[in-house]
């Protein structure tokens, strides 16, 4: 029998759709406090989630300064691909809703 080879798992495999959605809002608003207000959670919770997402990715995704946030190249890539992933998830939901 043929040996089944498993693909090297992606670093982002541990991230949830909510992680991608949170990062998308951080990327759009460039303000952790604004994201926290939208989610009705303390800013520290958003900050910890962002740190966890960065750790899972093995990269710094945002530069934090007193003037706000800016995305790194890796952050730009995650925002773009994460946005595509969220769009596909929405399409799947819509298709499943249509079939019910």
C-alpha cells in the first residue's frame, strides 16, 4: 500500500475564523480600542488576541506606535488572504442557507 504523506501544517492552521475576522478589523481600523468597542470587550483582550495571532504566525503583523498601528508586510499579506478566507466562509454559509 502507498504511504500517505501529510502536508506540513500551516502556521495559521491554529487560527479560527474569528481570529481572521478580528485581524481584518484591526487592519481596517488600525486601532485596538476601536475594535474592542465593536466587540464589547476590553482593549487588553484584543491586544492579547493579536499577540496570540502573531505568535501563531511566527511574525510581527503590526507596528504599534503612540500614533497608532501600521501593518507590516506580513500583516498586509495576512489581511489580504484572511479577507479571502472570510469571503469564502461567507459564501459557504450562504450556499448552505440556500439549500435548507
